C-alpha cells in the first residue's frame, strides 16, 4: 500500500510533459489481439493498469513487453481465449478483450471486470452489441462465455453512449462480414484514437468522434506502429492542482481542445488560461470563486473523471458550487475524504453542494478510487500543513510518476511504497 506524504501551501511553477492516455492505451492493447500482427506503440504510460493488460496479453499467448513508454506486442500466436478471474478483476478495461478475442478465436471465456467502485457498472450493452453481431452469450454466475462461428455486420443502436461498449463493438465488428453501423456511439477522443489504430491494423472504419461509426471489415496488416494520444484527464489534474494551490504552469504535449470544459470552468473560477496547439498555460493566485453549476456528461460535456479533480480545486472558491453527476450513480465517495481537509460539502443523491471555505488544513485521507485519490492529492497541495494520503494502489493505476511530475513543479510531495 502506497502512502503519499504532502506538505501543502506551495505554489506550483514550471513546465511539464503530460503522459500518454491510459484510457486510449487500454482499448488499443486489447484490440492488438484482433489479428496476427506486430504492434509497436509509443507514448504508453507506465501504469499498473497497463501492466495488467500486458499480463493478460501474455496469458493469451502473445509476446507483450513495455520498455519506458514503448510497448511491443506480437499477437501471431494466440493460444488461449480465456482470461482468469484474478486478471479480470484488476480493472474494468479487461472487458475490452471480449470483442477482440471473440473476433479472433470465435470464443471468449471471462468473468465480470473489476475497476473503480463508482456504483453499478453493468456490461449489458457490451453483451447485447456482441449478440447483435451474431454471438451467443452464456452467463453462469460470474462467468461469461461468448461464442460465434462467424460475426455478421449489423445496425447497433446503443441506448447510452457507453465508452467501453462503443470500443468493444468497434473492435469485434472489424471481423464481421458486411457492414456494421453503431448509432448512439460515444464520441470521446480516445475512441478516435482507437479508430486510428484499427485503421492501421487494416480496418475499414469511419465516423469515430461522431455518434455514428461505420465498420466494413478489414484487410489485415502485419506490422502496426501507433503513438497513443495525450492524457486529457492527467492534464486536467495538473491544471486543477495549480488552480487550487496557486501557480503558473505550462503543460506540454497536450491537445487543449480535448479538455475544453475543464479549461472553461477553471477560467470561470478566476484562472488565466492560455492555450496553444500542443500546450496550455494556467496562472492562478489560488483565490478562486465558484463557477456555478457543473454537470458531468458524455463527451463533449464535462467529463465525470474530472469531477473529483475540479471539486478539489474549488474547495476554497468563494460561494456555492453544485456538482451534478449524471454518468455514474455513486461517484461522490471522495467528498468524505475532502471533508477531512476542512471542506464543506453536502451530498444529496447525484448532486453535491460545495461551499467554499477560507482555508484547508493538512489531514490523513484515503484514496477512494483513482480520480478520488488524485482529488485528495490536490486538496493536500492547497492545504496548510502536512497530509498523508493512504492509497490502496488506486493512483498508480492511472498516473505515471505523479509525485515526480508535481515535485518538478515545486510541490513538496513523495510517495512511500
Ligand atoms: C470509461 C472510462 C472511465 C470514464 C467512463 C465515462 C476507460 C478505460 N474508462 O469507462 O474512465 O469514467 O468511460 O466517461 O476508458 N453502462 C451500462 N451498461 C453497459 C456499459 C455502461 O449501464 O454495458 C453505464 C455505466 O454503468 C455508467 C455509464 O454507462 O453509468 C458510462 O459507462 P461507460 O461509458 O461504459 O464507462 P467505461 O467504458 O466503463
């Protein structure tokens, strides 16, 4: 178990590069088993979720290695279509292997995935989409088995723009005969990145980034290279940290258009933000005021993953801020931890009301989940005095060298393992 030690109240200053995107890398790693090919990825963050995906790939018979931010996968010989329960339970994204393995082997056997506890996280849309492509799905307790002699193109209308269900369907549909149309698709930038990768793999696919994606099979390539997009939630984390603690930071290697809603609310709260094509600079004197009401929504709305981060940034913002969480039914566990720093937050169902306080004080808090843990780090950076964040391994699932990057900006933080 990691413990984060933070001495708060220091301004953040300087420039840092932002890691590659976790949520783009994980579906691409799963998609790499779709065809017998060599995939070389760059800009892959070093994270425990990436390690878990590479372990799954090796379990399936692939060669899968990471050196620094480069990943090499050879999926010529897939020898198993089964993912053991302990591997499935390490993270939610393990479910993305379902579409890829079904397409490659005609069968996949796995269990329900793990991941952050943000309320109910069913996989019904994933399964219905695979059934629409011709798969037979059997569920026996926790075990899910999908089988299909051949997959057939279909029109799939997702009742909600689920990111994972869109990705699983895109991947499986590449191996279907005929044309598949996904309507009601999620529009996140990570889905556009997956489309780029699938195209390099030889897929005829278009429409990612809109709510209608069309897939018409593929002509397999043997060797694929791809650069993973930058992590817009990690970028948002640094912006929120500097907004809360005060500072002047520049983030490099990012695409600011991918986190416009976060920039919008930080700007409305009183931060100066200058965006370039591949960089963003934020200046804050740490004296913020409420930007009003924030409603989480699928992309291009305000991202649910940034809700805990922005909340932590606004704990001292004058006035009342309301957060309305529409994506997950239980995503306020971090509020009890933020209260330990002196925050004034009341939760009522899917809504949290935050009244800005004059100052925060150092505290011992827990990382409730990945972004909840990052929110506690942000609160500690803007609190007076010493804090400890007790982390059961959540933060390292999604952040590469978070303490080192924050130290390079002047924060007094270190992670004890
Ligand atoms: C992805 C992201 C996660 C982000 C989330 C929403 C990755 C690896 N993770 O998760 O960081 O918080 O998108 O932006 O990319 N749902 C169903 N049935 C399903 C699938 C989803 O009811 O079959 C519901 C979920 O319970 C949730 C909502 O749809 O309430 C959104 O989930 P989804 O978009 O699927 O999120 P993930 O892909 O799991």
